[in-house]
C-alpha cells in the first residue's frame, strides 16, 4: 500500500508555494495539511493515511467547503467565500480527474449492459459495480441519479 505519497506531494507543494510567495496557495495547502494531521491523530500514531483514505478525506473537505460557501453567500461574507474557493481549487488539484456527465453515462451504460440489468431489481448490483469501477472520479450522488434514471427506463 502506498502511504504518504499524496501527503508528501502536498508538503512539497507547500514548500514550493512558500518559495514563490503564493500566500493564498500556502494558506490553502496548510489548511489541507491540518485536516490530514487531525485525521491521522484520530486514527492513532500507526495509522497513517493511505492515498485512497487521503482522497476520501479531501472529498469530504471539498464537500464541507462547498456547503460553507452556500452559507457564506446567504450571509454576504465575500471574504470567506474567496478563501474557501481558493481552498477548493487547491483540493481539486489533488483529486482524481472527475468524469464528465457523458463519460459517466457511458460507463454506467456499459455496466448495465454487462450484467444485463433489466430494471429496479438490479439497481443494487449496478450501484456496487459502478462504485467499484468509477471510484472517486464521480460523486455518489451523480452515480445514483444516473442509475435511477437509466433503470427507470425499463418497464
């Protein structure tokens, strides 16, 4: 299991951003680093985050930031919106490339055809296979939405 590869990349990027005096990027990277350290402390000293666990953590943080932006918009806090948007941009740099809507639909179509799914009764099997194949390249919400739509077409 590759451990610390992504974490090491983030640490190197902090040094580089500091050297280039990119204040916003340094702040965003240090924020990410603090989330990583907190999660590792929760797990205990021997439980360093694997790249897969780190990716899941970054997705969780990304979702939290997106939710916070909605709250900040209602409150008119433009400075906090800018900070979270900067952090989101940096977080996305470390996540796997997200599938486009079209790519996601094609992948799910292939899974449905591959197991000859006929309707709602096959939904759980399609969801399981889709999550395995797609992984972190799409949100669960998007995967479920498309599967429901595709399997609802069967009568």
